[in-house]
C-alpha cells in the first residue's frame, strides 16, 4: 500500500516546521548560546553506524542530542542534525554511498523520559543538509536498513507512539528511494515494529519483531497478543508468525539477529513470562531456548540489542546492563563485572571485517574496543548529557549545578581560566544515581543539596565529601510518602537554610534537612487507578519509581512574599497558599482550555508582583503535544493562555526576567522561545537547536541565562542586558545601540598541557566587551560601520558589523592594535596583539548610511583579580611604556634597515669608502637592536623589550621592582641607540650624499616617522 499523506497532514506540518525554521517575529541571532558541556559523562546513545569501506567514518545518534559525525575514528565529532528534532531512534549509512545517510528520529528505548521524533530524514551530502522523507506522525523509528545491493530499497521499522494508540506503525519499505512507501506488516494501532533482520544471503527472507506496548504517566505495560516474531520468504509480500519452539502466551519485546557467517542460524531474545534467548538453526522454522540468565532477561523493554558476530556463527553479543558475549551459540554469556565502561548498553557495532573492533553506545556515551570487548576507551568528546535541572552559585566565576539522566549530579564552572575553555576535568561529581535537582546552599559554599530518583534528597559536604540522606520519611501513623521520579525540590529565597520537598504533601525544613514539617494536606488527586506502580512493567515488572504518580513535581516560593507558595502536581493540580502553607487553594479549574489532569511541569512566581504567576503544563504523556503556558495576575483566580503558533513542543519551564517584567523565556521539548511583550508573541532562539529545554536560571549578578538541556548539556546566553532594553520605543526605531553589562578586563591565563583532540572543551565567554545593537530591518544598501572611540574622540577600533535584522552583538577585544615591532630575520618572539586599553568609559558609534547612533560601553577591572587600583595603574603605565618603546625601537631599526637598502640600491659592486664606512656602522648598530638569525640566538634590544612587555602585560597587578628597574635600563639603552644613530647620520650622511651627487646618483634620505606610521 502507498501511504495517504493527507491522513498525516498535522504531523507533516509539525515536522516541516521543525525542519524549515519558519520566519520568527523577532531575531535573536546576536545572542549566541555557548555550550559548556560536559562530555565527561556524555549521555545516552541510541544508534551507531560506520562506513563499510572506511570504518573511521562514524555516525552516532543520541537520545536527545541529535546526530554526530566523525571522520577520524572518533577522535573528534561534530553535530550534523541541529536543525531537526534531536531524539534519534536509528541511523544507517548507505553501503554503496557513504555520503548518503538515513536517520529515523524518535528514541525507541521507551523509558518514561524519552522524547519524540518527527519522522525519517535523509542526507545525500554527508550530513551537511537533510531532507524530510516520511513518517511524520511516527514519533519513533526503531531501525532503518538500506539494501546493500540497491540503494533505492530501504526498509524501516516504525515503533510508533508510546503514550497513545496511533496507526502509523509497522514495517515499511520503499523501492524508489523514498518517493513512495508500502507497509509490509501491520498488526494494530497499539503494536509497532521494534526490530527487523534480513538474511544476508537471501534478501527475500525477512524477520520482523512486533511489539505491543503502552505507557501512561502512572504505568507501563510491555507485551500483549499483538507481539510476535514474523517471517517473510518473498520480500515482505506475505508473512507468517513463527511459533514452533517459542514461548506460548503473550509476548513482549523481541530482538532478532541473523548470523552473517551462517544465515541458517538466527538468534532472538524474547520477552515472555520467562524471558530468554532463543536460537534457530533452520532459518527460524523451529527454535530452542538456549539461555535465560540476566544477560538477556534484564529490563527487556530497555535493553533489546542483539548482534551476531560477522565471522563466527557461534558468537553473539547482547546489550544490557553490560555487554554480554557468548562464544558457544548463546548457551553461556560472559559479562565483565566492574567493567570500565558505563552500564546500560544499547547499540553495539561490530566491525564486519575485524570483529575485534567494537563500538558501544551506553547511557553514558560511546566506548571503543580493539580487543573484542576485553578493554574499552571512552570517547570523551560527545557533549550530549541529559540535564533535568540547573542552578548557579555566586562564586566568581560562578559555578553551574545540575542533575543528569543516569549520570549523577555535577558542578562545573561557567568559564574556565584555561584559554581552551571548560574542560571535562573542570567538572566535579557531587552525587550519584539519576541526577535531578542540585542546589548549592545560598550562603554556605561547603553545602550542596542533590536529589535522585524517587525523592532521595541528599546533603553533600564539600570539605569532608560526606553525604547525608535528608529525605522526609513517614512517622508513625503517616501514610507512605509518594515521591515522583523527578520529585519537587526548591530552596527558599527568603531563608537560606530552608528547603522544600514534595511528595503528595509539601514538606519544609528550616535547618538544612535535619527535620521536616508538613505544611500542606494531600495536594494531589490520589486517584487509586494511578497508584499501582509496584505492578508496572507488563510481562516484566519494572518498578523503579519512574511511574510513581499523584505527587508534587514543582514547587516555588514567591521571591516577593515568603507566605505565597505554589505547588504543581503530576496529576494536574496547581495549588496556591498565601499564608505560608496553612491553607491551600487548587486553582487549576480556573485555567481555560487546559485538559483535565495535565501534568504541571513548572511554576514561576512573578518577579515583579507577588500576585503574578506563570505555569506550564505538559500533556504529552497522554498524547497531547500542544504547548500549554499560562499567566495569572491575581493569585490564580483568573488566567490567560500565552501559547501561540510560534511555540513548538510541549512546555517544560517558564521564567520571567527579574529586571524587565515583559521579558519571558519558555523552554519546550523543541527548544527555547522568548517574548518581549509579556507572552503576547514568542520568538525562537535560532542559535539553539530544537533540543529539550528542561530548566533555566538567570544569574542575578552576571545576568546570564543558564539553560539545562536534555541532550546537549548546559548552554549559557551571556548578558541579557541588551534584551532588557528592547522596549516598544526601541523596537519602533530603525536602529539603536543597546547597553551591555560592564566588561571585565581579564588577563588570559595559560597552562602547559597538551590534551590532544579527543576531549571536548566547552566554550568560554567572549573575553572582550560585548557591543549590542538593534536593526529593525536587514541593512542591505549603503555603509554600516561600528566604531569604538576613546574620550578624545580618537577611533580605536572598527568592528565588523552584522547587517541582520533584530538584535546583533559584536565583541571588542579591548586592546590597542599590536605595536609596530622591529623586523627580524630570526625566529624570535612575535607580538600578535596589543595591550589592553585603560579602564573607563568608551563611545560606541554605529553609522548607518548618513545616520549615526552613539552609545557607551564601560570597561572595568576584574574584581576577582584582587589587585588595587594603584597597582593596576602602575601596571598600565609600565605596559604603555614598553608599548611605546617597541614602536620607537621599530622606527629606529626600520630607519637603519631602510638606509642599508638604499645603499645597496644606489651603488652596485664594491662600495666607495664613505658608503662602506656608513654601511659598516649602520650594520653594527642594527645588530645590537635585532636578533638577525637563529631560533635561540642572543637576545638583542628588540627581544628584551618584547619579552618584558609580555611578562608585565601578562599579569594584572603591580610590576616587580626588578621589572621596573629593567624598564628604566631598557629605556636608557634605547635612548643610547637613538643617539648613536643620530651621531652616525650627522657625521656620515652628508659626506655620502656629497659623493653620490658628484656621481649623479640619488641621495640617501632618512625615513620619517610619518612614513613609518603609514606602513602596513
């Protein structure tokens, strides 16, 4: 059958919207989101494929961080799928054309926190560009297989929707390169295709695994009558269910693999009442159970990877908690305990030519083995970590804190002192488990709180590295406390020792978790139908707290009134207290257009009015993919929706700027959106991929927006100050210069280390001053110029100016141009940049055609340096002395060199006595100024001045007494050299020119300073 595209129109429109990035009402391209990673623990990997002829070509698909490509065997990676949904289910390189790559979106490891996909994509140019192909409504694609003999034949296993019934499921094939598709196998709207295998020696023989499954927010079921293993012997035209030797009754997830070495041998892991590995030796006609241990029976809904060795039919690899390998046809498996790689193995790639080469995709990143799985190397360069929450402290530079899916709780610096950026080693692990909230104590830097799944709240002491469990526990007579997998935790903005924790009740501690008071009644629905998580899992019980329900998932205290508390629940309540928790009112029924029982994913008390609150709701767990974001200005009595067609994806978090009340930020499953008008209209932050934005915080001192993404780590948008000035009166102008925070004048630091190319380093902020300006329309014709002027009106720098409409930002390095140093034929030091300018206020001038716009920018000392104003003044004087000395020395050396060139030009052959004497004296003087050959020759005056300039300018404080003395001595040496040159010129030049005039030759002339300054 051919798909009727009209049936999928809404999903197609959604997928194409993600792909094409429709025009936005406001452009934020000037505000880049820099990525600080980390990659020290990476994130969940869902797909791996390598080039058939050149396995150094690697594509990696991730749970929430898109697709990454390597051309050098994994030493370095780059993202290649950033314009599209970032949840990847499968990918495949065309065996006949390595530039053609297929990507099926939507992760098929269907845990409670997975994202959704938007269909099937293809690149024909090695990932530089992508075309949407089909299956827009599929949500998750398990496998893509490209026929090795015919690139136009592609088979796709569509798993389909996780949270609701939907017909776009099953096994599909195209024979015309994706123009049309035929569904080969279909069971029903609740059963998808989770795996497919093709006989490598007979492409007409296919095996397909069908899986019936469903999640609800409170329950998961794997298995049912729809599940089964099917076989076709005629290329998919007809199918029959395989039963002989397979378990009777309902089945769950199945993985299937055909041995490339002997295609009569087929392996299958089959979830049943007793999950096991089965083997067939007659192409699937009959089966026998060969193994039922933990290697193949642990969490089959999550671990369903089975790979047959390409050369040995008795060898098979199974993903699971660890990589398990059988070398006896599946009868027994070995899995190293305490393995050197992250647990939870998903994709396994085995080199078809050299099976000892293996790539593993785990919940913690990609690992490579060159010895068949005995040892592994971590590829520490994939920054695809999955954060749930983020917080910051007030250190300088400030630290960022957050919890990661299956990778613990971490802290790392917002910037590194190393010039290369924020390295993996800069991150510190402060907690284990699935990390969620990580909150530094507001005033005690020794204390960090962190939580992991099921409301496990810990207090970590940095000094001793001790961890104390401080979760609120039931007392006698209390019912069991229900903590959501991602339980609500929040610090009080009014009491530094107070912390909130949410179960079905809200708890507050005023003594760092040593004791708790219950400050609410049950704030949830306590629906008994939603309290059966102990039986969750279907055929295989999987009660890990992921389905804990009817619990508080978001809580916040108003920063303006400590008595105003808000609590949102996973079963759709939004509760408000205006008396510190003594009484509560459920306001959710007053929210118009919100479907009942929709998960309240975030609440944001107003930063400017205690009566204001923003709330976001997430209905995707019941099949509702619409954005739900609301605002109330009367403590929840009335509400208005802030959603618009611009916003894409279900909502996770909303934040109000503490300075500009109409500046809002909204994080959804598909990116970051901002509003300049209180939510009446939204614009996508185009620099940010459509990645799940789970949490955000605005740093109170630096004014940075710090973003927790579930797939691409932490991102930071530096300095929101320009956005805060985007008021209606500014937006109405054709152009405007916008204020920025004062620029800190930091001295770069360098460390001697050579980490190679294999580790990720997060981007440091621009070390310069940020100049921001607004253009109402794109500037197309005429001049557009951006200049920096000092207090006297002298132009110090002309900056490259972007002509794009919207907000633009340019960095100024706050430096003078590099000094004109004396030319040297040796390999001595070179200066590529000049010294920093003085602290203070500078004018910014934007010229647009005949119009000029001016603003100011302030350069201030870095307070973290600790140097006094007097010390900084003395340093700057010394630096400028050395700067001018290099300019003067350059002029002197160039004047001498210019005379020597003239002598060589005006007279060929042996020189007469006057010219020979002058040349000898000039050459001797020049040799004292400049190192003329060699790498480590004796330093001359040029090298001595440059070396001292580098030393003094490389430190932010007072020069040493020795340096100051050395400056005075070098000044005297330069003065003596200048005087010596003047004496030589006075004594010898008139006599030489007299002789040249007699011979009717051009006279020698001195280079003027004006001529020297005009040289490049």
